[in-house]
């Protein structure tokens, strides 16, 4: 999917290039970034807190983040993903998405369970 086609935040996160080797990947970059975003929006400020937030999610909640495993990534996974990520590419993708706005009536994939954010 090209940048011009990104409709949802989930789509945008899927456009960010993954710098990791295909060997040994257990979680998609899209899912890891969605978890980081959810944790940060829920007030988590460190990698340890982000990892704990993800580990507290139930399997059905993890499915909302595109994760079919019973547990979220560990702290080391977040560290490895974020340390080598192309931040400028993420910023560019997010910036374009925000500037375009969301289409009216469009239902985004539920990637931020409201109950976990305290809403």
C-alpha cells in the first residue's frame, strides 16, 4: 500500500520500513509500533513500562494489535526495534496521515482498547 492510500493509523504504521532481518522476527513492526503508541497514550514513559503494559493485555486484546501469540513482546524486543528504526520515515508517514485527515464515517481498526486506556 502506498503512502497516498493510507487510510487508517494502522495502515500508516504498516508503511514504516522494518530494519530487522526476517530471521527470528516474532512480531511485525506494525504491531510493535501500535503497542508502543497505545502504551505511551496510556501514560507509559519507559521501555520497561511499555513492555509491562503490553504484557498485561489479554490474548484477545493483543489480537487487536495484530498479535496472534499469547504474550506481547518483551522489553528487549522494543529496544531492538526502536534503536534501529528510521524515525524520520515514521514521522513523515504520520505527518502525511495527520495532514490528510480521516475520511468521515471511516471505522479504524481498533488498536487502542478503550478499557485499557481508562476511558
